[in-house]
């Protein structure tokens, strides 16, 4: 098979790394890719927001399957444009991708299909939002409705802080058009779990449950980020909880989208909160998570191309998806200044890693002289896997200084909560 992966981050490197292991693969292209994906296939400079350019490339290279990594091309309807030209695509339509692209759509969808979620209200005027805020008798979370690169969620500690947040989103437009609407919802308490699932629009196969670390600093302190690390499987997520999540969240979501005429094909990711009153859905994403993918795919035994192929053809029920024993841990190395203004252009020095580890590139490129240099906030995800999660943690931190660049920052407590 000739395969094209769309994207350039750590998630896409993990996807490319897994696809490259398939005996069914003939040629792999990654657009635009990064300095790490070039070891898995051929990076190509495509404007992925130009659907015509992507379609032209697919036809010219006789691409058999496209896997779309990031949410923005999905929300922009790239899967629809490819399907219209009979190019097979693993990823949801624009209409189905609304489940991530619009939080107000997602919350209303959950209400329609009786998926447990926090109480909420949606606003586009700051005066109305503040009036509502002054009436509620619970702690709140404020979310920009649109796509904000994982940073559009604010947890204010006081009503004054909440008012300032509403002003900054709705009036000052700190998230641009993504903040033209806001959701004010009840703040739930409990542990969060990321549960991704493969689906062909009918059959649903959950992946291993993962937990990620959103805050920049140890002890879950500092600002929110796109994710500073993850581990899988999450020991807290028992077989009973998996069944509850499947029946109360994932199945109603997939069936609801199909009943509304927008069947979902690809990876549906549920952000879950484990509360004293059961599982609640915080949000849905329409694609693989980042950095969760970097711990889930190394534990996947089944050929990812077999799974993606079956999802596109509507025959996922025929695939026996198997997982390796053990656990995986990923620690993100970020640039100085992240998640605000980052310092990039730093040269990276690599030493060889053990066999049970991989360094997934997220924000890198290859300079003209062949050196790898940093280009973004999150630069690498260093992943280790072992029979036990404690050993995986030990291995990742024992080798983390083998990937070095000036100003690198990382958390030192990733996955340690899983040992308690």
C-alpha cells in the first residue's frame, strides 16, 4: 500500500513509526512531517490546507490510504474532499469532526444522546456570560468553543478571575475566532482518563486507557499545556470502568453521530472524568491524542494499517485487535518559554537509546547542514515501554539526557501517580 500521513507533530511521528512496521506498506509519505518522520518514510512539502494540492499529490503517487493526524484539516473538511475524489481516508468528515471543532455542538450533542456530562451554558456576549456566572452556585470551567490547540480551557479560582477570563476570550479575543463562543460548565472533581477508540461508524474498539499530564510543572502546577507526558494503560481504569465508558459514552456517541447522518470513521477520543457519581464525558476529540498516541501505539500489536483499512471499509468487526502486555511512559521535552513565547532554532544532540525506547519528534526540522534543530514548543516525546510501569518510568528518566538541546524543560513526575 502507498500511504500518506498528514501532520508534523509527535502524534504523526508515532503514527508513521507504527505504519512503517507494516508488511503491507509499499511507500510512506508524511506531509509535512518533521526531522524524525524522515526515518519512517518520505517527508513531502504539501500545503495540507489546500485540498486540491493534497488530492493532486494522492492521484500522482497512487495513494491507497490517507491518515489525517491533526484536528484542523479534519475540521476543514479534508476527509470530505478526499472521499469525493474516491481517495480512501482514515478520519471523520467535517460534519462528524464538529464533535471536537465546536464544544457547543459537542455539549448539545451529549445532551441529545444522554451522555453524562457536566452542567453547562453557552454564550457569545460577555454581559450574558457574567450574569450567568453570578447566579451559579458551583465552581466553573470556562472553555473557548472552537479549536484552540488544547489551550482553550481555563479553571478560574475566583469569580473575579472568571470575569477576567470571559473578557479576555469574548472581548479581547485571545483565542481569535475559536473564542467567539464560550462554554461555562460545572467543574467536576476526580481523575481524568483519555480513552481513544477505533471505529468504522458502527463497530467500536477501545484502545488502552491513558492518562496525560496537562500542567507544565511537577505536582500538576503551572500553566496548562498541550500535554507534558502520558502513560498507558492507566491502572485506575478497571475492566468495569472500561465497560461503563463503552456503554455510557463511546457507544451513544458513535450511534448518535450515525443516527444524525454523520457517521464517524477514524479515532474517536473521549476525555473522561471519573467522579463519585460515575463516568462523565468532559470532551470529545476527532483524532488520536497527543501525547497519548505516543504511549498507546507502542503497545499495539496489531498492524495499524490493517485497522485503518478495515475502518474505512466498514469491516472493523472482522479485525482482532491485540495489545502487548506491560506499560508505556512518555515524557515531553519542551522548549524554554513553553507554553508562551518559545525559544527555537536550538541544535539537538542525540545519543543512542535502548531497544525498548523511541524518541518521537514533535517540533523539529533538519537544517541544511543535516543537524536537527528545534522549531516549536513541545520538541520531543521520549517513550519507554516495559513489563511494569515502574520499570518504564525508570528507563525513560535514566535515558532522558541522551536527547539534549539548550533550554530543554520537562517534568520529573510523569506516571509516578500510577505507582500509588
